[in-house]
C-alpha cells in the first residue's frame, strides 16, 4: 500500500487551511442559527439561547472598542499552511515608527481578500518582525459580529468593526503604534475582481480620508499584486436579467453579488477554492495628514487626490516585478 508523500500531506494541509477559512463563517453562522432554533422550538433548553442572546447584548460594543484578540489564535500553525498555499508575501518599502497611529489602506479587495487576512489577521507572515512595535487591527463588516461564537472567532484574530465609532476608539483610546487595516473597495469592488484587472472602486470612497484628517494620522497605501488572479468570474450579459439583478442588489446594499469560481480539492478541478497563485502585498510610504477636526468636502477631496497619487506611484514602481506590463495603468472608478 502506497503511503502519501510529505509533499502530498503538505498540499492537503494547505488546501484544508484555505477551505476552512473560506467556509468557517458560513458554517459557524448556520450552525448557531439552526441549533438555537432547535433549542427554542423543540427542546426545553430555550434558556441556553436566552443566555447567549443576553451575553451578545452585554458584549455588543466590544467589536467597536478594540475587540478581543488572542495571540495563540493568530499564531496557529494552520495559518502557516494557509499562507504557503498561494504563497503570500508581505513587502515593506519604508520603516513605520511605533510612535504614531496609522490607517493602512489596502487594494484591491479581490473576491475574498485572502492576502490581507493572511498578513494582518495572523502572525504567520511575520508582521510583528516586519513592523516592530505596531499592532494591526483588521477592520471588517459589522455584520460579522452579530452572530454569537462567529464574532468570537473573528475577534480572536484581532479584527474589529469597520464603523466610524470603532476607528475613533482605536485612534484615541489604545495609545500609539496602532495600525488600522481598511480594504476600502469593500464588497462593491468584487465586480472588478478578474484575472489581470487593475480597476479599483475608490473614486467616491473618501470616508477613510475624513477619519485620518479628523485624527491627524498618516495614510499608508498597500497594493496586493496577484489578489485579483485568485478567482475567475462569470460575467453576465450587460442589461440582461441577471445583470440587472446584480445592479439592483448593489444599489440597495452596496454589495455586488458576483459569480466567482476557482479550483476544487484537486488541482485541475472546478470549485470555490482560490487558485494557488502567488500574491505579494507591497506596503508603501506613510502619507502625513494634518489634524483637522471637521474637514470640509474640498479639504477631503484634496487629500484624497494626494492619496490616490501616492497609490499610483506605489503601483507603478512595483508593477513590472509582478507580471504587469509597463503600459497597464491603475484604473480608479
């Protein structure tokens, strides 16, 4: 009987690591919902659900007040397999002083923002060694914190809500050396997540600039080369029924329901796992901003333009190293 080789075992572990992360939110959420419905409707153990909901109400604001990270979860050996699957690489272009707070603005979102999770929600890529004295806070949708147990799992990685209240708290109540990680394109940017795409949903995303001006903290651009190559996407006929439905959902929820797909559990199969393609996240130079309590729209627009220029410069300096032609420009929509 032939035993699997070390290479086969490592590949299997890498696939499992990515699979469990991609589906963990869905599995935990569905399990919590159906188990509690069962307890309430079909058993005498409904007080368990009441206790869970009471704790949720009591702990409701924690994701907006720094969260509840656990270093042991961030250092799970499973995340090493996750990062090796692609693989993921984090590149620093300038030193970051721990004497200030920062907002790190990440692009592009891609289908599931795999690279940003690997670098900033875990310690496996060596964040603490690359940026000594800096504490990262991955900011994500507040809806993830509405579900009991799922919120604990997400917060354990150091993630917090992306709400304004959360950002204000982290920049005023947690001392210095904090880095807020914001993927500003969000789920609305998923529609541009196609192999080879360099289109960003950024033109009207100015809230991060307003927060940075309000607190007087630098903005740091970061670009993940290869993030949009991890999935293919089926593009429906413009103006067709499905496309109109996609646009309607986006207009109502700011979320674009795209039909993305990748590989399955075997290399040449079809499925929802990302392709095993390298992704390098390049972190640029901090862009200092003045502290303005209530910046005007004109002031916000001015510094938004400066930020976009800094992002373009970062992209242009590094694009040819990662397979992008010299003539391909960054498109801001």
